[in-house]
């Protein structure tokens, strides 16, 4: 007879033959086991069934330091009930067992839970376990009423995967088909980003307010630019005296400044009504007047356009959530019984108040986890006071909540944890808005298996090569601050014969298969443009026979020689005639089918590798070429799919397609390039710290630690909240002219202090991703009193021998 629905916590001073049988029996009945003993639990793992359960996280083993007081004692707690608090305290202090995690996972009370905890302490893990606890305790729980909000799409996919893996683990141990049904039910659960939840929410609950189910989310950047151009002209006509001082500025620079300002406004999820109330301060050139005129008019026109088209931009999703609050509770029909929010520290004001509204309207139980020190989305409006705001809202609404903190770090080895605590503690002393006191100190659980820890060394080409050679295939991530640095690093690593997996959001319309497809279109629409024609010749659709040196050799003043040369080399069989009888897309698909650009690409890429790096591993080069080919194909297929979705199968002309792609390539930042992560474990991951959030790697490399946070002469836009309204501060640098308003001057000092704190938090995230070692570029010694770049915040541990 089993007394548990979900788990048993079993402490037994020694392991006997019977222990195995009892544990096995629990597991076969789908009961998770926390087994703790003075005896070495490794013994248990000799049993293959138990080993598997341990791997799946359903058998948690901890060796406890001996204490006479607990000798010969046995204790069991089922589903977190009837616990012996003194024993749990002892176990927590003397083994890897985590009392706080355990209690949090098993909480029975109807209240909200707020978990504020440091890096690698198992926040995400506990959240997953908590969902499994709830489902086991209430098997009839409709998973469609469980909502989980994550910070990125990748994190959402990862959560779903982890939940499914756990349930699969249960099924493998029990062979109970219920778990297969639960796996299916996970499909009903909403797991996604705030923005995708907002879309789902608005199109369901917001229908009577005019939000449509078929609402499209797309970028309006192109329209925005056109409107900005239009209203600048209007302003210039109506206010020639003010405009006079901007007359000699290239028009595109003025437009770019407005695009930048509007992007900042969008990032802050500021509602339409508040944008119209923005305050612009004063500058002596009158830019504040032009800004007010242009931004208000562009905003109004864009809103109208979006309404007419039943479309929204991603950034509208959050700012529009405010309006649904007018719906009375009895008219809401979604079911949200449990609301989980991961990375809560990165929610912005509008999101925090929406969460508080949701839990009170839907009577949901909230489980919000995060780490203030990992708040790194200030530029997107996140506020590191998010937890305090949430507590304020809950208290005002008389909602009970309980706060937890977790301290044991299960990710990084002991030496790293020791170095982290020392380092972060120092930051606390010198960075105004970064706090790390005794209660933030991480506790190490994992023993050292390597000697590294955190080391700093000049990471120039030779050292980088040595490091990569030594750590290749060791699960290495190179973390940087910007997408530009990602690209630079990829170039550097690939030029040394290693392979990279670079993560850049929204890069789909600029990836190779899309660019080459665009050249294919141009080959038909503009065959006489020599530059494009030559690029096409070099692409995977062309022969790539004509070298640049040949072009130069054949140069004469008289004729458009490149085109002639290309004409001679191309045995291009697809004439423009096919388009007369058929519509564009099917013909282009035929071209793709015949040319097979992905295969051409693979062949050329492999040849290039062999020629460039003849001494490197051939098998790996082949594997990489095949992976790259599959990625080429999958992205090209996706492009065709997206074009068909936009235009239907037979509607579009070549010119429609070209125009569509031109705009998308210039403006789209939503669509992601598809990658085959599973097949390329040999690749070194290169990504921004923002992308690395929530992830972990054996080794972390930090190459560009000397880039300054604040570059002299940068344009800066500040959005300053004040008494329910927003003020805008600007310092716009057009090289020979600078405009700066009063609000900027008043707030710039505080802004700089905030920027340094944000950078420290970014570095905190980067460092805490490492399990075993960190190698950071550093030529500067730690200089906490003049903090301009990451290396001013770093400090070497042991020396690394390369
Ligand atoms: N009780 C535990 N026992 C063993 N391993 C654990 C435990 N809790 C978490 N872990 C492991 O520790 C690592 C970090 O966990 P997790 O990612 O959940 O932490 P986190 O607090 O969400 O981290 P971060 O905020 O830094 O992204 C993971 O590899 C996880 O499997």
C-alpha cells in the first residue's frame, strides 16, 4: 500500500538490501523518491533501474554527513506532509538536499509564491517540479488552465521539452499509460513569452473590445519610416524658421533619429494615450517641437492603420493589455488556475500590473520566480524593482503571498562559487545599484573536477586558439554583449578552422539562403545590374567561375564588361519566358529543384574547408558541411512557405516578391533563422549574454571585456517616468551638431549609474552560466573606482596553463 500521490522523502541511516526493493516499488508506482542516508548512495546506482530513475530526476539521492543524533533513525514524509523540520534542517545543512526547494515544490496552501533566488539555485527546475506535483495531487487538473510565462521562445520550448521528458521518465519507469495521456495534455498548456500570451489573451478575451481572433502581428517599421519622412516635411513647411537649423543635416539622419526615439517608446510598452501625453522638455534648436509634432502624428496614423488592418506590432501587445481591464469579471471566460512566471525580474511595469490584475480576476495561484541580479532588460523597460511592485499590488488587493529564497547552487563547481561570492560582494561596495549581501551568497554543492575557476588572460588570436583547441567539444559558449560582436567572434573562430553555432534573433531575412534567393529574383527582374549579377554568379545558383582578378584583367573603358563576361560564363537555362506562361513562385521552385542550391553550397563549402584547413579533422568538416546544407534547405523551404502564406500559390509576380523581400530584409527582426542544434554538438556556441539567459555551459569564454559601456558621442534617449506620465530626454549626436534637451541634462548622471549597474548584472549572468570554468579577456587590472568596461569588474583566479 502506497501512502503518497507524488513523492516520498525517506531518511534511513543505512542502506540494506531491502532499501533497494522499497525504492524500486515506489518508483514503479510513479512516486518520486528523495532518499537520504549516511551510507554512500552511489551503491544504489549499481542497480540499472534505479540509475535510470536518478537520471530522470525521479530518484534524488543525498549522502548525509554522519551525526550520532540521527543514527538508527528512520523517517518518511509523503507528498511533503508531516515533515520533521529539525531533521530537514540537518539534512539541508549536511547534504545536497535542498529544504527550501523541497518545501516550495510541495506547498499545499492556497496562496501565491514569490521566489527570489540567485543564479543556478534551481528556480526553473523547481517550477517544473511544482507543475508535476500539482498534476499528481489533482489528476483531474485541466492543463489548459495552467499558464507558464517565460522570457524567450527558446526558454518556452525548453520548458515544454523538460516537462515532456519528465513525464516520459515516469512512463518509462511505471509503464502507466496515464503518463502518456498527461504528455498529450501538456499540449493544452500555454507555455510562451509574455508577448505571445498577450496575443492569445487579447484575441480571446478582447474580442468585444475589437481585437480579432485573426489579428496579425507584424512589423510596421516600413510604414513608420514613410510617415516620419512625411511629417518631417509637413513640419518643415509649417515651421520654416525652426527647420532652418536642421536644413543642412542629411534627411536620412533626421529620420534615423526619429526611428530610434520611437523604438525606445515601443520598448517601454507605453500606451498610445501616454505617447500623446509625452513631455519633450526644451532645447535651444527647437527639436523638441519637431519631435512632439512628428511623434504624435506618426503615432496617430499608425494606430489608425493598424486598426484598419486588424494588425498589431509586437510592442503593442503589452501596451494594449491595459484596455482589457475594463471587462467585468463575469464576462471573462478563460480559465487560469495556475500562473507561473519565470525570470520575473525582467518584467516591465505594465506586465507586473497585468500579472497582479490576472491573479485577482481569475483567482489564479501565482508562482513567480526570478533573480534581481539577473535583471538585464532595462532597455526594454524591465525594472529591477519588479518584485517590489508585485508585492505592492498583491498587498493592495489583499492577496496572500509567501516569499522563498534559494541559496544552494547546483550549477557551478566550488571554486567558481567561491570566486563569485568574493567578486559580487566587491561590486556591492562600489556599484550604486548592485546589491549582494550575505543573504545573496551562493552555497556550493558541486565539488571541483577541474582546476580552472575564473581566470583572466589576454585572449588574442594565439591564446584563443590554444584555449579552443583544449576545450573543443567540451560544451563551450563564447558570450558577448552585442550581435555585432557575435558576428565578429564567429569570423575569428571560423578563420581558425573551428565551427560555430551563432545565435542571432530575427536574422532569418538576412541569412544566406534568403539573400541568395533574392539575388535569384534580381537575376530576372534586373539582369543588367552588374553588381547583383556578379553576386548571383558567385551564389549557390551561379557557376562561380569568374574570379575578381579575371574581371580586372578584362577591364576596358568602352563596354559594360562584367555583364559580357558573365554572359559568356553562364549556361543559365532559365529564361524569363517561363514567367510569361506561369506565375512566379512555381517557376522559381522549379529552378530550385533543378539547381539544388543547398547541395551546391555543401560541395563548395566542403572544398573550401579542405583547401583552407587541410590539417583539420576531415570527418568533422564533412559533418559540418552536411549540417550547413540541411540548414540551408530548411530555411529556403521556410522562405517559400512564408511567401506562399503571404501571396498564395499563384498570385505574386516577380516584382511583388522582390518588393516584399526588399522590405523584409531591411526591416524584419521577428523571424528567426532555423538551426539544427542537435546535430552539431561540435560547434562552439557564440551568443549574446541576453540569449544565454537561463542556459548553462561547462566553459564560458568572455572575449570582449574591454569594450566601453558608454561610448563617447553616442546618441542617447531616456524615457523618464514621472507622476503617471512620461518625459523624454535626448542627446542626439549628428557628428557636427548635437541637440540635447533639458530632461536629458537633468537625468543623465543617474542614467549612467544605472547603466553601470545593468552592465554588472549582465556580467553576473554571463559568469554564472559556467559549470566548470570561465576564461575572460583581461588586460586591465580590476578597477572598481572607474568602471567603464567589464574588465574593470573582473579579477583573476588561478592562472590557466595553455
Ligand atoms: N535539487 C537539485 N539537485 C540537483 N541538481 C539540481 C537541483 N536543482 C537544480 N539542479 C540543477 O542545477 C542547474 C541549475 O538549475 P536551474 O536552471 O533550475 O537554476 P535557475 O535558478 O533557474 O538558474 P538561473 O537563474 O541561473 O538560470 C540545472 O542543471 C539543474 O538541473
